[in-house]
C-alpha cells in the first residue's frame, strides 16, 4: 500500500519503466549525455521525446528550412568530394558536397582525408551538425554521419538501426545526434511491454485507440504511415485525457478544503450599492453575481475565473461580492500587479462606494455612519513607514474591510483578522506560488474564497487546458455607458504625411478638453533594448530597429506643441512621481497633464473617462491582447475614442496580421481566438499561465479542440465511477512529470 498523491490510499502498480533511471538502462555515458543535452533522467523523459519529423528511405530531406547557427540532421546524397592541402598549415581539407536533389551544402573535414573511402559519390545517409555560413555556402564542419547500407558488411550496423522505411528524426543537440537518440530509444523500448494504461479499455475501444505500449512503439518505430497516424492520435488523446484527469482531481481535492460560508443576512450593503450606481447592471453582471454568491455560500473555497472584455464591468461584479463578504463578517483583499493599478483600484472603489466607504482619515470618518462604513486600505511597497504600520494594524485587527495592494500583500508581515475573499486582478501577472501565499492567510485552518479576473478573453479550449480546475464565468456584454472606439493603422514609413495628421488630431482633442495617451515601447533612445518595459509580440527586436521612446517623444512633441502639457509615465519612475503624474492626468489640477506619454504600464486598469485618443508607436512590436488592452484605456466616458496604430518598421513575423485584426474588431473574444491562431498557445499563455499544458508534446489547443472536449467529457464521466482510482494510479505510474507539476501547483 502507498500514500496516493490525491490524499487517499491506493494499491499502486509495479514501478513503471517510465520511472527507471536511464543510467540503469543505457549505461552512464549515454545517460549523462542525454541529461546534459535535454535534462532527461528517466525512461519516461526519453520515451516522450517524440520525433519532430520523419524521413522516407529513398526520399531526401529538403534543405529549405535549414537555418545557420542551428543543429540539424539532414538526409542527403554525396554528389562530389574533393581534397586539397591547406595553404597556411600542414594537412588536408576534405570538402564533400551533398544534395537533396534540388539544393546542396558542404561538409568540411580537416585532416581526415581517410573519409574519402567512406563518403563516396552516390552514397546516402544522415548527416548532423551545426550549420555555418562559409562565403555564402551552408556548411557542416566535422559532422557526424550515418551512411545507409550499400550491401557491404561494414553497413550492417546502419542497416540494423534503420531497418524500416520510415526514419524518425529527433530534436537533437550539437553533441547528440538524431540517430544516437533513436538508438537509446530502441534500447528502452526493448524493455517496454504491457505498460499500465491510464485510459480505460472501454474508452480505447469506443474511440479505436491503440494501447499505450503500442502507441509508443509506433511513434518511435513506425512500420507504416497508418500506424504512425494512429499512434499520434492515441498520444494526443492520452495527453488530453491525462491533463483533464489531473484538473478534475484538483477540483475534487478542493472540495475537501474547508472555507467559511459567507452568506449575508439580507445583502443590505450590496442592495444599497446597486441603488447608487449611475447605470443599470447588465444581465451578465447579474448572472455572474448570482454564480459567485452561490459559491460564497459554500464551505468549500470558491475558485472562479471571471473573464470579460475590456470595460465589461468586472470590477463592479467583484465589488458587489466583496460587500457580501464584509456584511457576513469577513475581509477582502484585491491584489493588483502594479502600484499604478493598485492606486487606480483604490480611487475607483472609493468613488464607487461614495459615502459607504472610509479610508480611515478624519474627513471620511466624519462623513460616514461609523461601523456601517466600509474601511478601504491601500497597501503598497512605497507606503511611508507610519502609513504602512497603520495599514498593517487595520488589516490584523479586522478594521480594514477591503485591502487593495500589490505584491506587498503577500509578505509574511501581513496578517488578516478574517480573510474571506481574495480577488486577483490580471491573474496572469502572478505566479502559482504567489497566489498560494494569499490562500494560506485564511482564518485558522480555513481557506479564503478566490476570484481571479482577466480582461484578456480566453478561448474555450485554452480555458479547458489551462484553467480547467476553475469554474469559469464570462461577461460578454458591455455596459450601456461604454462608447465606441475607432481604430486606424498608419504606416509611418510609406505615408509619413498621415503621421502629421495624427499629431494635428492630438492637438484638436486637447483643445476640445480631452486627454490623450501616447504609448512607446521604450523609455529612452538607445541601440539595445534594456529599457523596454515589455514586448508581447514574440518577435525578436532587431538591433538596428527604430524604437520610439518616452523621453525623446516628449522632447520632440513639446517643442512642436508648446501650448500642450506633456507628462511621462514608465516603470523606472519613483512611485511618488508616478502618482503625481497620474493625478495631474486624471483629475482637475493646478498643473494638469494633457497628453500622457507612457510605456505599457498603463496597459490594464487605468481608468480616465476624459481620455479619447491613443497613439501607439511601433505598434508592430506588440501582441494582439496587449494592443487590445491598451486600446481599452480610451472611450471609457461619454465621448467616443480614436486609437491610432503607428507601424514604424517592417520585418516582424505576423505584425501585419496582428494590426489588421485589431483594426477590424473591438470584440476581445474574437481577438483572443485570432491571437491563438497566429501565435499558438505556447506564446499566448506563457510559462506562468500555461500550467500543466506546458508539458504537452503533441496536443495542440487550436487544432485539437474537439479532442480536448471529448477527453473532458470522458473524464467527467469516469470520475464518478469505480475505475477513477485506477486511472489516477496509472497516471502516477506513467506521467510522473505531470504529477510532479500538479503537486507544485
């Protein structure tokens, strides 16, 4: 008997070949090489290193996608061979030209003239090395190679290693070739028979799936294309099934964690708040509010993801839930990723609550009715010592009903009297460990309820693979108070006069009493990109690329428009300076800021109703979701918005598609799907977001959405059956990496 990962006691299968050390199966030298190059330690690591493509015996590998500086394995035929003495040194240079039938490249050997006997014209084989460029010719220097059999005894080893007509080509390294990996895989597969299979036999029969052992043999040693396709489908199904099983067990494990049910007697605070709102709640806000209220009334902690497009009213929904928790005696924490956003949330909450709120100052205390007032506290890293001590005291004593802060909330010194609800804004900015720290600040042995919010809509299949252990609520309506935003793309390289019109329009907006954002990708002008706040496009920045900066843009525009007041905002400014410039930009002040020139620190949460125009310089540098978030900072009042995407450079893959997608629609859900299609899930999710899906090998969120849905349905059904424990035990035995990842999260 063994203690099972999920907290119960299960009968475990025998130690799987998946968990055996490679050193025991391959010997120390081969195992060390695989660990150094790829981090492989166990047989399971190696067996799930699938070929990246397959070459046909008799068909040569195209050279089209070969990149200089990258390790490659090519299949080619020797077309010529020459040798000559070196001019400045003693010895010989052997130059072998190989071809794929259309293109050619060279193999170069120094002082290895004897290879002429092996590398004869007409011989074919696999050649591996790192590609270099020598005088415009792609070259492999001292490549490793494996020649195919020509019938002689010397080729028996090569014939044995590649007996099949379909040759697997593995992701390789400079020190380990594809065929060396294949040889190691063959050794491990020889020890593999009757692996425990996490997918029940009934499911395999229903969907015509190979068993796990057959699939691994067929993916690494395919005998036919039909076997290969069947193996790929089985492995994709396997990955989807295992992932959904782990997420389902997370949900089930959560039911065993205790929370305090937060059920107010009459929802008095929430009712009073609703009556004060200057607009009518959308049907979606009411529906999601009811879903959250039901969760809060449970003794299992709520774990809900609230997704909604920019301006869909997520903060209102969260605040209504907070008022219920406060009325039931608990405290609430709102975690924001930046001090600018935390301060914006604090100001927004105070304005929304009006005379229901108190910040602890004498003035607000006099204006509120004592104990009924909701005490709102701001806690950030830049608070003065005295203010910080008072905030910590209010939090620990329970005086603070709503605590809004940054990562400062996660520190050990922060102790809550009775934390009932944690709201995490822009959840993708926080790691799993940071969220877990707040979860452990509940009263006694209980956990607080958790609501995570994102303004980046998530396609359904991403939600199933990444947030599948959370209940998902979606706001797909915009409040009636939101107005439209027009978006235009201006190419500053081909039509520079259009950019002149942009600056004229900026001046017109300011004259009309409106505010304007200008977004730049960098803080100051320099050749490198050390001061770029962020870049979500996934494209590398060329060193010679012109990047517009905050500092230089202010100098240039202020000289051209002396009657306009410009302000700067970026991540390297001191907190008090950030607060000052934002106050002058958002509020009536003696020295107001008309145009805010900023980096992407204003991407989320910044709410300036008077802002009607945004100009994004180097728009090609940003991803779809980031551009959509930035655009969401304008048109938040009663005046329509205008967003100008300025394209300053060419050459970034997909930039034209991204800008056209943003121009064509303001629907965040459509854009999220388009973003996924353009950039694929790995780039969209990022490491912190991708969670368990980061370990997927063949499964693809976009292409395999139907399969993911099928796997989820099967898992949901099996989880309620008597075979569920056996499924989990099999996952323990065969998918150790994913189980380990689950334990960490």
